[in-house]
C-alpha cells in the first residue's frame, strides 16, 4: 500500500491532462504515491499521449463517457493508497500543495476530507468551498448570501489564515481518507456530473467525520475545461443533479419547492433574455447564448426532464 493515490478523470482534455500530470511529478517530494488516470472515452488521443509520455501512470480506458462518479469510483477501487486525492485534469499542482494536504490529514485524525484553495490562471481565487444545497442556496443569489452571512456561507471573498471546517469542498482537488470510504462508501453513481462530491461530503459528515478547507494548499484550476463543451447539456446535468440531491437528502417536500421555484425563475429569465434580445435586435451574442440556454432548460422541464437531453446522451 502506498501513501497516496492521485485519481484523475479525463474526457477530451489532452493538453490540460498532460500539464496536470507533469505538475504532479515536478512537485513530487518524498511521498510514495501513484497516479491513476481514468479516461472516459476521449476522442482526442488522450490515452495514447499519457501512455507515451507518462508510462508510469496507471491508465484505465473506458469506451464511452460513464460520468464522473462512475469513472472516479473505478479509480478509487483500483488505487492502493492510504489517502486518495481526486484531482481535475484541468488543474495544476503548485509547490508543496499535495504535501500540505497529506500532512494535515496525518495530523488531524478527525478529518475525513480536506480540500485545497483553487486559483484562476491570473492568480485570482476561485470558490473552493460549497455549502450543502438548501432552498436558500439554490433559489437565492449565492454571492449575496456569502456577503450578508460570511460565517454561514464562507467563500473566496474572505482571507482564512489557516484551515477551517466547512460543509463541503469543490471536487477539483479533494483528499479523502481510505477509512472514510470503507465506512461511507464511494461516490453516488446516480450523479453523472455536478454535486457528486457535495453529496459525498454530506454522507461523510453524517458518518461523523469533518470536512476541512486548507487555503495554504494552492492549486491552479482552469475552471470548466473538464465539464464538457456543450453548455446547454451541461446545464441540464446541473439541474438534474440538484433535483437528485434534494430527493435523496432533503425530502420530497423540499424537492417540490425547489422544482417550482426553479421553474418560476427560469420563466422569468426566459422572458427577460427574450426582451433584451429583441431590444438589441438579436445582435449581441452573449444575450443570444443566454436565451438559448434558458429556452433549452425550459424545454427540458416541459418534456419531463428526459435523460437524452443531458450529457449522458453524448457517448
């Protein structure tokens, strides 16, 4: 058994994936670790390049896109580490980030999960902390909630001098203890993309473990590169994941309120974007794109939320 298994799920992100793996080995110190890459049916020769450039990497090749949760679970079951680090292919490891996460886990035996601070390429901070979804977080403005109630809704707006306990962390870089998985289990494979790590953190907290955010461990994250290029279908998956999370963890009544609330908001946004497009004679690409995405989401709801309209249909 090695100390750490780094698991990367990749789909058509060849260049980012290669830079990600390179950053891992460039920052390697004395920690015994392994890297497991799960390729989710990429069509950009990702697997070929990984085998050629990094033959020491353990590569799992799927014939089609199985979704993030199923693919990550493949890596978790293959890996042999005492700790597991889920890392996005569009992330790059900065100096000592992995060592700091591992050291924190070794010295805090109550920690089930610890996440890093994510940064944009220009050095600005990304949100690396997530509250468990509630009617407030899903129907109100999250930026406003973080501004009005910073202790309840922590985010990138505040400086944290040291690790803090949080609800959940963003799955672009999260370290999990093997004992946690033995107790709680792996990721819920009913999630195809989005919120699977949030749900996992929720189950881990229910199991008595704590979740921490560690700002001293820094990761560059080229956000969104691994989420798919079809924005409309990606949005559908995000809505589907929210509904699944509420049915599973919040109960049927809150799920109904969420569905009604989101539908009302979508109709309002559809009306707003339509009038903006009319006023600008449909000349502004940004507004046309927003209108198209909103219309697609409304149509998906009206059709009864079919699976074929999400990313699951792209195989």
